[in-house]
């Protein structure tokens, strides 16, 4: 299929309140942080494990992002290892892309008994990332993109977890008879930790300077950064005479990292952003990327085609990653850059598709204290 054109502008994701599972229903149309993944209809459920230590991975972010010229619903799920020694390694993260046609959604709905509507509406959360959206943050229409122009209901009932079978009076000893000390670890179910879930809403980055309060807050942050780093951020702007880049290269913060200075300047109008979306655009590196970055990003494992940048997770997300059981998530990163198949290849047909692995590149934070 044909890939959608590159996103003209960058979209910024913000935390839009915690999801109360007793009041709010989420579905594959919901963009969220944490919680259980909501899979597309017909996609086999996966419980990925860490490539380094083998521990179950936490579900970090769910993004509904259909392409503008595609008939497919399209999803990205990001998972990460909660181990303190694993969060910065690429093998400790996993990005899964899944797709399905509207006909498959209709078929799945026909097989599912109808349920009454939810008692309360979920809060309005802008989740449309397509460049044809009219009003970011205000529309009730759900989704990250056009998806072939199909209108989608954001209040789709969340799939309830299947309850445990009733013991029916059988004693505990009978349930344990089949177990032995010789069982392999893969045969023994391991509880998967779950992060507290939050809705994600979006705004266009170009609109971040529209409010006076935002501008005043940004100026305050810039002044604090200038004082702390001994650098005038205004000098990092490109000048009109073409000498701006040269001036930028000569201006260095005390820690000597011009890339990090540019990163801080770019997010200064909205330091609370938790992700950035710009398929086909340029990523915002937090530190100097490898000189051979084009070779670092591997070809698509499904079709062999090239990959393109699509989204990245931001430092402000780290403070939101809290486990529901109260334990510390221990996830630390500067930014996580996600690259996906340029053509978004997929095998059509009900039941024939399974989630496709994509590539993520992790950069650690040069100075994590700035975001705490």
C-alpha cells in the first residue's frame, strides 16, 4: 500500500488526566500511557519479555495512528523492561505495530454481544494526529489520523479481562497436583506489572506560544536555564543574515553539549510534553546521534524496506511511569525515538496479521535533574 505523506508539523502529546477504570472505558482508539494494552480486533495478544533479563515488559504507551491515505486502523504499542539496569538498552524495549481493516472491526463487533453504554463519559481527550484535524483538543472524535475517512467512536467499551474460572468447590490440593519443581520458567505464569494509566491529548507545536501564560512560563524557564548553564538561549536562534548557525556553534553551555542546549530550547515552551509525533519528519535528539544514524536504523524485518522516523517519548514522561502496585517503575531515559516501516507493510485478511516489530533508538538524559 502507499505510505501517507510526511506530517507537515509536529504534534505534541500531553498528559490529560488519570484513567479511572471504574468510570472510563478505553479501546484501541484510545491514546494512553500505561494500563493494559488495547489490541486491535483480530491481533493476537502478546506478552513481550526483555531481551536482556527475560522479565515481562511494562506497557508504556499506546498510540492510535492510522495513515491519512490508508484504509487500515493502525496502532503502535511501546513496551519497556522495569529493571534498573535495562531501561537504557534497545533490547530492553519493544515497539509493536498492528493494523486491521474496518471490515475486520465490524466482524469482531458482530461476534461480540452488545453491551449497554457506559454510565459516564470519558473526559474529552484529543487523540487525532492526522494533519486534516480541525480542532486539536476540542473534538470528541477519536483517533490519530484519517484512517480512510471512517468516523470512529471514542467510547468503545474496553475489553474486560476474563475472570478466573470458578473453583466450584474443588480444594486447593487438587489444583496443585499437576505442578512439579521441574517445570520450566516459561510454563509458569509470571504476573506482568502494570503502570498507572493516563489519557494523552495533543496540540500542534506551532500553537504552543498562543497563550500569554504559556509565554510567561516559558520565559521564566529560559531565564532559569540561562542562569544555570551560563548561556544566553537567545543566541541559539538562527539569525536572518545566515550567520545564525555559526553563532550557534560558537555558543556552548557549560556542559559543552550544543545538541542538548538545542533540545532544551525547543521544548521550553512546553516542557511537560510527554511525546512528539511527526511521521517522516526529523527527530529531536537530546545528545549527539551516531554519525552513521542511517545505518543504525535497520530495514523493516517484514518487507525489507527502509524505515522512517515517526514519534519519540520525552523526558517528562518518566515521572508519570508509576506502577499500580505502588512499586517504583525504575524507567529512566532521555528520549526514545521510534522508526517504522516507510510503507507500513501489512498482510491483509482477517486473522492473518500479527503485530510487527519496529525499531526504537534510546538516548539517555545528559542531565536528568533538569526534568525532576
